C-alpha cells in the first residue's frame, strides 16, 4: 500500500506546466501584444532621452566651435593695406634659410679675422728676429703650400715697418 501511495504521488504531482520547448503563450488580444508594447515604449523613452542629451551636447559644441572660429578669425584677420611680400610658408623658409646663411658667414668671418691677426703677430715677430735661415725655412714651407707670394709680401711689409721704426728712433 505504501508503494501505491508513493507511485501515485510521483505520477500525479509532477511539474506544473512543464514544456521542454519553452514556448510561452503570448497574450494577443485585438492584434496588440501588451508585453512587447511596454518594452517598445521603454526603448522609445530611452532613445528620446539620448536624443535630448545629444542635442544639448551638439548645442554646446556649436558654441565652442563658434568661439574657436571667432578666435581664429581674429588671429588671421588681415587688415594691412599694403602689398604683403613675406606671407606664407615659403617666406618663412626663406627667412630661416637667410638667417642660417648669415650665421655661417659671420662664423667664417670671425675665423678669418682671428687668423689675420695671428698671422700679423707671427710675421711681425719673425721680421723683428731677422734670421736668414728662419726666413728661408718659412718661405720653403710657404712654397709647399702655394702661399709663397702672400707670405713674402707679409714679411716684406713687416720688415719695412720695423725698418721705418728704427729709422725714426735713430732720428729722434
């Protein structure tokens, strides 16, 4: 008897509305489904809120862009009434290249002036020393460098200055 009771309890109690395909019944009265309509209204409300937020951001972005546009217009406003020669990228490159060339020329000019002063001092001391072997060795070295005419004229010039100084000293 006990077995019959357990068997009938298992057989008749079962799971309520057990459907292995999970096909729920949709309440469709008059061609309108209430659950889908409620979900659709929620989605429409969310889209409306997103649209409103986008419009607010768009209006703020327009204000910022108009402000930047006005700033750019005030910076690039050309109220000059003459002919503008140096305008654009080409002029900028031209000015910078001329500045670099000027700096290079200035650097070489300074080196040339320093070299001339050094050469003048050395030639003055060689002429004052007036040693024939020293003069001959200097002229031989200058011939190897193809500068003999320049060195000879410098030595003669300094020798002439020293001779004039001695002559004036004797006359004094």
